[in-house]
C-alpha cells in the first residue's frame, strides 16, 4: 500500500536517491551534494514536499515552491520536481502525490498550480490533463547565476 505524506528529515536518504535518479534520467547534473543541499533548502523554507512510501521504501517524491502571483491574485505553487522510479510507474503513485498536493493547496488558499513537462513525456501530459491541468503558452527561460 502506498502512503503519501509530508517529507521529513528522516526521509532524506530516500529523497536523495529518488532525486538523483530523476536528474540522471533527464540527463541533468546529479551531484549528490547539490541535490542534498536542495533537499535541505526545501526543509528550511517549508516548501510543500511530499514523499510516497511503500513499506520502508520511498517510491515517489513531489517538491513544489510557493510563489506570490499578481497574475492569479494570490499564492501559486510551482511543481519543481515530481518523480516516480520506473519500477513503480503506472501504479498510481504520481496521481497520489498530485492528489495530496492539490488537496493541501486548495485547503491553504493556493490559487493555481504550475509546472513544466519535458518534450516527449506523453504519459505525464496525460496524467496532468486528467487532473484538469491545461497547457500554458509561455516558454520557460532560465539564467543560471554562478
């Protein structure tokens, strides 16, 4: 049975493994120290951070960030990370994570939830569409500050 709950410090090792795997799967730098610092920052800032567990194993993760939005007239969540390892996909883990995130967001007065989907991830698009998400015409840009 899959349980979705807020991540806590004792989940760090499992979260680290999941997030390193996600970045590697996407061909992004997956340095463990960098990922660990991101996890620590999520805890420090009380970001919405969920873990899905089956028994003692972390089998999914969802990290969002709260943003003040003029466009939406209130707080917005941006889903920064949502990952389920390949052996756990198509078992409802991602949907359970999103259901919990959306329920918590609605209860706390969040006005909208935004996210990005990499090209070629049709299964993710289908999942988001089934939950009522709509494509956004904006193109994300990034400037890395080093």
